[in-house]
C-alpha cells in the first residue's frame, strides 16, 4: 500500500522490551531445579544441557522482536476495510504455561492514517509473547491499534488450539477456541460487522 512518492512517514513508535529484563543463568538454574523436582536426572549426556536449552527456548517464546510502528497519511481517503487474515498466532497460557497456537485476523477502517500490513502481524506477535489468556490477547491487540492509529474501527478475531486443553485434562484434541473484539463501526454497524466477520472466515460456510 503506497502513501505517495512525496510523503514521509510520521516518526515511528519503537516498540521493544527492556534489554536487561532477562536473567538466562538464573532461568537455567531454575529449569534444572524444576526438572530434578519432577524426578529427572540430569546426569545423562542427553539431558545435561537441557536446562540451558529450556531457558533459551522460553526466553525466545516470551520475548517479542522489536519493531517500528510507522504510519502514513491516508491521502487517498481510503475508507474500506484493511484486513490481514491467517496471521500466525503463538502464545503461552498463563494458567499452565503451555503453548497455544492458531491464526489471527486483524482489520481496521482507516481514519487519517494508514500503516504497513506487516505491522498488524507484529502487534499480534508483540502481545502474544507473554503469559496470556486468549480473551485478553484479542482485546489487547484491538485496544492498542485503536490507541495508536485512531481508526474508525478495529476488528480482531483469533482461533487457537490450547495444549493445556489438548495435552492434559480433558485432552480435547483438535478443539479450537475463537475470540473476537470489535471496536468503533465494526461494533455499532451491523453491515460493517457482518462484512468483517465474513472476510475473516468466521462466517464462512
């Protein structure tokens, strides 16, 4: 999507986690204690380095990549939905610290500014890289875009499989959880809401 050859973007909002928030040696020690507490021996060659690998893996899952949220003037006055569908979704259930994965659809009705489509996926990743509930994650993405972009509407739909539900407890393999947040015209105007839900795949036959 082009904002015109002569237009310059507004100063970008740099979104990043503090560089000093991680203590990998401490996480590795804690991982070793955790595994031993579950009755596992770390003396074998195959498990000796597992605590370090666990620490690095969890640090990666819980640390979003930094990005710049750059917006551009909506010079063409575009007033239809901008929608990104099938955005990969990965997060961690805060109740069991087990992953849940799926897809997100994020859309907005532009106001005075537009943004690059890749930023919609970046925002999903940013809020997914922390212990979450799917309900909260869906709302955080929508509320943040509403605050930063000031569009006329925002819609977010997420569908995910939770391993805390499929690998333990009820063991409902294949069960999908769907959540949505609609703001602005997508919430108040039935026709706009129906268009978004149809394009997102929620209402697909």
